[in-house]
C-alpha cells in the first residue's frame, strides 16, 4: 500500500467540488510568470513552494505573503526557490503557486484521519501555525449529524472567539457548520482519502476561506472486509452442569492443580482428566475426556500448547459445546503460534465447539460456583461483570475486591480471542440477569464499529465503564499531518466510548466507583442539576467547590422551596443550595428537608447528602431517612457519610440498598462528573 500527498492545488480543486471556498491560484515555473500572475490576479498575492518533499511549507521558508508588486513577485520567486534548496537539497521543486491573498480571519483547522479500529474521524479546532501549541481540538467518528457538528464547534475552548469576544463581532457560525458538513461528506465519499488538514480555514463575519489543504490519499482502498457470519453463543454455555479439567494435576505448583482446586466448589459434576492418575484432589480422574461416561458441558484445557489440537479434537468428538483454553503459546508467540492457533480453531469449528481463549484465565461466575482460573482466591458473588484483556489485571482486581467487599456476577479473561471475542462477552453479560454494571479493561479493539454497535445497545440498560490502556503518545508513529499529531488513537477511543454510552475511567478504583454509582436501577441522573443537603457548613462550601470543578451544576432553590424550609429550619439557615441544616441537625430535620425536596422534584436531578457523625445523629438513622427519601423520588441520591468507623452501619445499610455511598467528598463529585461527561459532555478536569 502506498500513500501520497496531493499538492495544495489538487487539494483545492478537490475541495472546491464540495463548495469549500478556496483562493484563486495559478502555478508558475519562472519569476517572470509569477510577476505576470500577480498582475493578472490583482495584488496582493501569496506565493508558495510546490514540492512533494516539503510538507510544512512555512518551515522551509516556502510561503511569502503580502506580495504587492511585480518586483516583489520576482524577488519572492528566487527567495522561495533558494530557501527550499537550502532546506532540503534533495527536494523536487515542481513550481510555485501564486494565489490570491485572503483577508485575515479567525484561523481554524478542520482535519480528518483514519483510525485503524474506528475508521474515519473528523477533527476541528483552533488552527494556524500554532495548532500543536494550542491543542484546542475536538473530534468525532464519522458519520456525524448536524447537531454533532454544532456541538463540536461549541466544544472548543476558543468558542467565544467565534461568538464574538470582548467587542469583536460574531463570526459566521452557520457557514462553518455548513463547511464542516460538506467536508465530512467529502471525506466519506472519497474512499481513497485517508487523512487531511485544512489549516487554516479563515472564518469571517460573513463567509470563510480555506488557505491551505493537505490531502493524503492511498492507492489501496481498504474494503470493509465482509465479516464471517458468526452464530451467537447461547447463554446456557455459561451455565454448565458439568465441567472437565484436562491436564488436572495433583502437584500444587502446576496450573492444572490450581484450576481444579478453584473448581472444587462447583456444585455440578467435576471431572479431572489426566492419563497418569486415577484420582486427583479427591476426585475420580479419567484418562481422556472421551472416557467420561456422561455429557460434559465445559472443558478447561491446561495441557501444553503442542497437545491442545489433539485435546480439542477429543472434546469435539465428545460433543463438548465450549472449551476454555488456559494454555499460552499461540498467536501471542508469533507465526508458529499463530499457525497452531489456526489449527485449533479449525478443529473446534469442525465440531461446532466454541473457544474461550487461548492464553487466558477463563471465566469466573461466582453466583454459579464456576472459577476456571488460577486466581489465589475466588471472588464473591455480586452484580458487577468484569471483562479484561489482561489476565494480570484480573488477578489484581479479584484480590482487591475481596478486601473491599465487592462482588462479581462474572469475571472474564478474553485472552487471544481466537473464537469468542470481547463483543460476545459484552452481549452475554448484557443479557445476564445477575449483572447490573459492566467494567471493561481494554488494550485494543480490532472491530471498532462492531464494538460501538454492541456496547451502545447494552449501555442502554446497564452502565458500562471502561479503562483503556495506552494513553501515552509514545509508540504511536509520527504523523504527517497536524490532525494525525493532534489526536491520537486514545482520543478516538474516548470519543467512541462517549458516543456509545460508555464511561471512560483511568483507574481501577475509579471504575468500581463509577460502576457503583450507576448500578442502581435509577441509572443515570436525567440532568446535571444537583442539590446538596448537609449538616456541616465546611462541607457545604467544599461541595460547591467540587461541584464546579467536576461539572455538576448547583441548582438555585425556588422561592417556594425556601419558604417551605423556613417553616422548620432555624431562622439563620443559609437559605441557599448547598442546604446547610447546621451542626445540630437531627435525622428528623433531614427527613423534613427530604420531604420538601421530594415534593419539588422538577428543579433538581440528583441530591448529594453529606453527613458527618455527631451526638444528635447516628449514621444508621440518617441512612434510613435517605432510603425513605429515595423511595419518594425518581431523582438520583448519592450519599457521602464522612467520618471513620462510626459511619459504617449507615454505609452498610445504604450499600445493601444500592444507594452509592462514598467516603470522600471530592471523589463523590468527581465520579458524578465523569458520569456526566458521558451523558452531557461535561468537560471536567478530574481524571477518575
Ligand atoms: P504551511 O505548509 O506552512 O502550513 P500554509 O499554506 O498554511 O503553509 O501557509 C502558511 C500561512 O500563511 C497560513 O497559515 C496563512 O496564515 C498564510 N497564508 C497562506 N496562504 C494564504 C492566502 N492565500 N491568503 C492569506 N494568507 C495565507
Ligand atoms: Mg497550513
């Protein structure tokens, strides 16, 4: 596959077809012609080098603006040629472009690139020669709607420069919307265009003009490969009645020991398979899977890679519907491993046997006593599904969850995804009744569009939180366009998540907090307006600080709400939001306040209840009132019971009833800010 950059002139011609305003130009080969063109076009003009090797023309002294005379054109010609030769003696100079000089305007960039996973992406932001310095850009995955284009424009920090800042007149935003729309169409329709920059596009009070265009085309258009039709995995495959462990072992240092050991609690039939022993860990062992006298619903394979094809063949003969291949040494090891994996795949396919892995930990389904992994200790049952591309992260998360009292509905290690892939697992946990929230640990997705389709559907009914590794720019290859260097693949993932309803987080703790925040049946808050109710003045102030920082709006209290509160709150209460119930607030005072808010649910979307322990208020009593409040309203409640162990009874009670509770106020708002980022595109600095 070879890529090449079109000349600026070719770029202009292409864009003109999509109604993009570009300057008149003429290509010249001599100073005399340049002078002539200048006179013909009308001064002033701009002259630019044309060379396939010179990508950033200004860097080579290849752009001269404000050429106002015949004489200036003559001297500009030699200056540009000499400059270019000095910059890169090997550069082929194809000529010089003389173009009309556009009026100064607000310089913007519109760019496009092709992401390996998610396809064509459009970027927009502040342009000019300082784009990389400003880094004020936003992006969307194509196709986009007009609404999304408008949102994109409003999203950049410099948006006030478009609407008119400090006395300057507003710019032609409508024209900009139209231009971006046309450029999206240009990018979608021209399959051979893989990347481009229009920088700058000058935006005026009326109209606009593009004064540079860099378009990269490929001679090999990636045809969207027709995907193999795949039958979905039946749900009951994850609910086996009998499990065989092939390679089960009696030696505690072997993988086959740990796997069998973790399955000893499985309430169904468990069969160790080992051709050297008749009994393993107290269970009768069989020499091969075919020797087992009853059906096997799931086989866990731990034998060395070289034996896996034979074992999978036997599983197929036995009619095992699904196997977990824990063994490593396949695709991840290079070409030979890949060939072995393909062989295993083909054998399984021939028998209609589905594969989890290879090179994975397999699955843990705590509510069903299934654990095919070799984790140190099986996690507790709960309502979170965790799907991971890293086995090591699973070990860590399971260990942490035990310490923190977090339970799982499913823990899945996807491994090489030879057959079942991320999407199959997301579909499965999406349908799984025990799962109330989903956490994904993602390293790389190959089928980005498929991912977005599946996850958007699941995210409609269950919160999906994702951690994507690889946010550092290191390792991404150097880009030939501004667009390429301004937005990396991580940014595209973030946009894909946001578009699909997935909450992106950066830490494991953040993932669990966000999942906890949303696992409640009420799901997302319907807006971003909050009330804060507290008995601590200090925390009232901090709540306002955090809310502002993380993009939560503190709602104004309507007149009638203040009046109703006046009836029972001390005269000197603050009469505003956050509502400070004062240090002597009893649970009764909280309750009455909750009742007022429940009667007026229309001015707020979520309530943060911030309580600290004292002699007139126990955490348990406060928690009970919070539960009553939750039953009275459809709005979301978030409880922050601040303090030490004395708050635990209240926290426990809230947790049992799925009211999210946090022990740190900053985190409470930060988590909500992240949730709002997903839903309402809140731009909050707080990483979670
Ligand atoms: P580069 O390859 O360095 O990006 P450009 O073609 O963008 O070269 O030119 C550099 C700068 O010169 C632009 O950012 C713009 O400010 C100015 N410029 C270029 N062409 C014109 C033009 N036709 N009218 C007015 N200014 C121009
Ligand atoms: Mg430019």
